[in-house]
C-alpha cells in the first residue's frame, strides 16, 4: 500500500535518497537546494542510512568528489542549484564523457544577474549540452518518482550516463503538498544494488579514467556518448513502465494533457504545467479546444515524438522559463521549432519567455496565451515571435 | 456552512515571525482531515523583519495550480504594522474574512483595510503568547484563530492533533507543551466567539 503523506519537494527528494541509500554524497549548500543535503545528513546522523557524506568547500569540489567516487565504483550523487551548477560546468562534462552514471538533484534557480534566489530554468538549460540526461518534475510527487527512476536509467548498460533530476526552486522545493510514497523495500528492490562493470578499485581489471585521447580517438568517443544518449530514450520508457508496475503512476518522455483533438497546445516544462492544465480545463468548459504538452525529458530531446504529438494541432505556444540570449528565442523554442521543420510538421508556433527569477505564472496568463494564438489564427496572421509574458511596462509602473 | 470546493488563504507577516511556519502547519492540519493541501512561502529579501507572504490551498480535489493567490477566501495578518504598508485585503473575497493579530477591535482596524466590506476578526496573539509562553510567538495563536474562522477542522480534533504534534516536536522540552496548548486554546476560543457574533449579525 502506498504511504499517503504531505511534504515539500526537497523533503520528497531527501526521502527518496534515504530509501535508495547511495554510497557517497559530497555536497555544498546553495539556496534553494540546501535542505536536501541537510536532511540527508540528518538521516545519516540518526542512523537511518549509511551513505558517506562529504562536506566540501565548493560545488566544483562536490561534483569532482562525486565523479571520483563513482569512478571508484560507488553509487554517488550530489545536489545543487543555480550558481552551484555553473561552478560545476567543467565537471559536468567530465561526468558524462567518462560515462559515469551518477545523479544530480537540481533545484532550479535563476543565474545572476541581478542576483536572485527564485526559480527559472537558466541553470538546467545552461547545462543542456553537457551530455547529461535531464528529467524535469511538475510537483513533489514527480520529483520523488523521477529520483527513484534515475539510477536504473543512468546505470543501464546501453546508457552509462549521468542523470540530472530537476524540480522548480521554491515553487515545488519549498511547497508542502500531498504525496504518495513507496515503501522502503519496494524502492530498494526497484533500484537494486549497483554492480559496475568496470571501476577503478578493481584490482583484477585495471582501467584508466579520464586519460588524454589523441584526435584519432576523440571523435569516436564523442559519437559513442551521443549514441548512449539516444539509447537513453528507450531505457527511460522501459524504466517508466517498470515503475508504473510498482507505483501505479505512469511516465513518458512527455505528458499529453487533452491534446488529442486540441487546436492549440501549450508546450511547457515543470511546475507551470499544472497551472496550464487548470487553464485548459477552464477553456474546455467554454468549448475551446486547448491542450498541454508537458515535457518531462529534455535530454535526450524527443524532437521526433514531439513533432508527432503536435502534428494535428493548428498552433503551439512553446514556453521557455529561460532566456538564452541568442536573439532568436529560448532553448525550448529553438529546439522544438527545429524538430517541427525536420519532421515536416508545418503548424504555427510561437515562443514565449515567462517566469524568469520566480515571476509568477497564473491561470490567467496561460489563458491569455491561448487567446493570442486563437486571435492570430482568426486574423490569419503569424503571431509575433519570441515574446515575454508578465513584463513590467513603464506605464504600469507609473 | 456550505462546503467550498477549494479554500485559498494568504498570510502576511514579517521574516522571523513564523507566518511561513504557520502556513505549513495549517497545510499539515488540513492534510490530516484527508484533504489535498498546498502550503508555500513567497520570499522577498531574506532578512529578519522584511514583509513575507505565504499561501495555502485546501481542496477536496488534487491541486495542480502553482501560482500565488490573488483572490483569497481568507487573509491572515500576523503583524499589524503591515496594515500601513501592504494592501493586505487586495483581491480578498467580500464573502471571505480577514484575521488580524492586534489588541484593537475589528471596528478600530477596519478603517485601515482599504474599504474592505467583509468580516474582520481580531486576535491579540501577542498578549496570548506573552501570557502563555512568556515570549512573543504569534504564529501558534494565529494558526488556531485561522482554523476556527475557516472551519478547516473541528475544535477538539484540532486541539488533540496539535497536542500530539507538539509532544513530538518538543519531546526534549516538554515544559513548553502546556504553554503552546494554552496559546492555541485561548486564540481558538477568541476567534470562535467572534465568529458566532458575526454569524448572528449576518442572520
């Protein structure tokens, strides 16, 4: 029987970490992820888990130590946010290219500046090309469920890649909500013991980790890494199916909410997806055919699957909680539109930037986006691309 | 009283006073009645004394919306000095209510509420806290008053529930349990009494 509880997103992830009981957790605190290592330390101090906790002096060191431990053959993880992830940049690439299946629980927070502690996806999106698998959560339940699925994905023989499990800072990390937890034994048997095929502390089979490679070999290594990321797609779905068997909760690369007959679809990541679903329900009552496509897996990017899911709608609003300073839209907008073109799905598409640094995104904001799509369709015009939602105007401030 | 589909509550306090903790405790209380809950803070500058806001949603159905609350059913003001600087009744539903920590009467504070026409409840949480705990911890009495006014949970159930959680929380400081319980009970009674008067007027 599932355990019915209420807890915050950070509590939920810390609870999952206790249940999985990985071998090593180096960590350095940063808002809003600080509670995770703090709660894990408490579990360890209380004798409820026996993970080796390493307090380090920076995030550069926490990721380095996690990489070292994982390479040695230990199941490892760390937690961070924002500038902490930025400071790990070099090591993120090392973790992925050395094919180390460690897990990072990321509590999404904006990057400076101006300095701010609240949620957007700048940190995760900034690390989108480091070779990590990235899975995003709508609420505490998904943050918990995604963490439990992370190691089976990462450690799969056809993957061997690190996984970043992401949730929205404060909006879910610090919000207490209902949750259904699995029993410890169920989680333990689902995740299983870590049995690395090759590792440094294996005297019978010595290996080198991270040596120099000449140009004759680097390109093949990179291609192999790319193949592993492609392989991850099938593994993520397979792990989700097994997870559904123990939890009753179903996950895919993305969730399609009332999209089957939808004329207008909002494509969105994270906690704002729930708000968008509420808007869709209210619009549906007025006879308006709206839907939400909530992206769960951003890396590997399911371009083909998204194109398929959108092919029958008239227009999609692609919602980026991140500015990518390329003068052409957000990361999600760029990748989705490239995917639509590649798979010859010639629907209307408009890219919005919303919710930067914790700017609120309401049901009304979501409805406004749907209304703008419909108006553009009726007028037969292409909506203005790459727009900001909820921006202060000079008039409004006066 | 007609059962509402979803209850939305907004808390106003100052950093360090426990408005966020009170919102999380209210979520806890409502969870125990089998409802779906949400309790979350909105942080401005992280320093003692800065105005902070916290929110609750309480519903019979799963809660999906993750935005702040702009049209609350209830507003709780933990620090009355905020009445002069923050528009605490913004969006507050006229058939809802505002609960304020102040020694003044509802009539005395109403002029500070930007013309709000709905029910106003005042609780002297500071006095209750000083008398029962010897220190100013207004969040426990304000939580009790909020439970009384919103009728999230029946009195006896709430009191029993809070005693159990204090016994757990203060296992190493059992001497503070009785004071906290007295603070809750006094505030609950004040609010409940005021509530009965308001209803008589309404009838």
